[in-house]
C-alpha cells in the first residue's frame, strides 16, 4: 500500500502547475468534492496563478494597464476555496511508485515530499531559447509567464536605447513587435522562415509581411540567428545572423515554445513526437489511472488530420482543466480534440487560421484543392468596409473542408470561427455554402467572405473552375 493511502478516507489531489489548466482542474474538482472528502494541494513555482498569458504582449505594449487585469483568480481566492496553494514552490521530482512529489521552496531551497492519491501535471511550456552565444545575456527575454512579462518591462524601464530585435515571427513574435512599436521602439523582426506566421501558408504570410513593414517594422526573413552579441557591460548590444548584425538594446525571443515535460520524462511517463504528454480522451495520462495532464504540456488530437499535435493555447488549457477536474472529482468528461484554430493581430491587421495548411495536408497524404478570394468585411457600399483575403483548402473529390486562413482588417479575424465549426462538424465546402449566416450591410456582404470561398472551392471540386 502506498504511503498516500495511510491517512484515512480523505483523498489528496496534488496539482503541479498553477495556471490555466492546473487551477481550472483544482477549482472544478473542488466544486464536485467537499474539503472533508478531497484535499487539494497545488504547487506553482512563480508568483502568480490563473492569469492570461495571452494578454502579456498587450500589457507590455500598454493596451492593458497592469498585470492585475490579467489575473482571473488570485492566490487568496483559491485558498478561500480550500485549495492549499503553495507559490514559489517548484516540484522537482515525481515518485510514481510511492505516489508522492518532491517540492523545493524557490527562495529558501528547503525540500519536502507530499503524497498524493490523484495527480495533475500542468507544467505548461517554456520559450525556446537556442543554445548559442549570448542567449542568456541581460536584455534577452522570453515571454511566457507574468514573471517573464514583468522582467521585460523592468528592462524596458531602465534601458535608454530604443532599438528592439524580435527573434521569430510566430504569434508571440508578431504580437511583441506590435507591443514594442507601441512603446516607441525601432523594431526589427529576424525570422528564419520565408514569411512571418509559419502557421499560415507562405502566400498568406506575405500579406502579414507587407502589413508589418507598413507599420514601420523592419522584416528580415530567411535569416538564421547565430548568436547575441554583448557589450563590455555584458548586456545585449546586437543580434547576429550569418552575414549581418542588428543593433539591439533589448531582444525578445518569439521562436515558439516546447512542452515543459522534463519531470514527466524523468519519471517515465509517455511523451509524443512533439515532446508533450500523451493522454486519453479523459485527459488521463496513458497507462496511469490516477494521473491526468492538460494545458501546454500535452499533445492533443487534431480532428482534421487524425494525428497528435502540440498546440499551446489558453482556450485548450482551460477546457482541459475542466475535464480533468470533473474526472478527478468523481464525474465524467472528455476532451475530443481540436481543429487548430488561432487568431492574432498586429496593430489593425487581423490574422486567423483553422485546420490544415498545405504542407500539413501533404504530410498526412491528403489530396486537396485550394482557392483564395478577396472580399470585404461589410457591404462594399457601407462606410468602413475593409478588404480581407480568405484562403480555403478542401479535399479532392469529397470536398471535405480541410482548412481556412484569413488576413484582413477589422471584422476579419473572428470569421474563422465559421470555418472552425464547419471543420468540427466534418462539413464539405458544398454544405457550407448553404449555412444560414447573419447578414446586414454593417456586418457583411450578402455573401459572407468565408462562404464566397466555399462556393469557389465547391465549384473547383465539381470541375467548374
């Protein structure tokens, strides 16, 4: 019998990680089980819990006034609900055989073991920081947690120069470029890809490139960073590529993130090809009845391709937490999978995608047709109508929708939700053309841009284009 089973009838749920997935799980389990039935202990190595990491670029850029606005539930609120939340405490070892975790106080270094009956691993993801010279120099920042955001703001406050280099042009890179532009910095984005936003096909990424340059951002594509150069004071002074140097007073890494699964890997838990934990539909770690995992540290099923993917988004993390908390609390819930929907912006340019890109479809062996259309956000004669580009992928012969990408101005981005629902439902382009969407001139043309793309895709599938 494990040592956790010797304490009596009350069970203990231990949660590793105190952000979206972890604390959603803890809160949901508490709703279902009273404190005299289930003790809940949560460990968080940072200073904050239950916050919106997605809002950090807007806080850095000044659109959000303070970090408190990003915090959905404070530590005190969690503790008031009988959740034993331990901040600045990092779990450094999982003993699966003994059903216990070893935690270290970040400030004092003191360590202790905590037994569990049920375990939730919600360790999130970490920014990719390449192993090359200067990446750990003062002035180089990853942006993943509120602590990271505060550290960056502290650097900006004490740095006299106004030159910023963003390494990487994915969601974080693009959003941080906007944040720094809003703060009055000269911004250069160094990107190893042919176009920004590798989550889009290159032809759609080109539209983002042009818009960013129009905002005064210097875009450097097809560039491989070789290191960060430092001055005599040890601080960052430039970012180096194979053939150039870009002066920098601050550097922000927007290269992406990896699942934070070192603990899980060391304890022998199953990881996927992207390094994330593998779970079943109930978010239970495969092969382990009393361990669940969710958020940025897991891989999820892509409903379109049928393969596992790592998609670190707060929307998924909160849903994972609800499912985990329900199951750990004695109920039943499942997370069926995702279609890969994401939306972002750089100033007034909205960028959205869902489903598969062309290279994704090729990778899983699908034959497909693509169409791209130009339309407007409102009826063309209505004031404020702005252009948008919609690209659609549909499966050859069957016409099954495979993916949609949208780039445009106000009113463009959230239209991707139409396609996300259609993908989840397994609709064809032909079926989409009959969708009964809302119409009035201030909101849309008579034929919504997504449906215009669906009509063109359906015609191409039938051989009429």
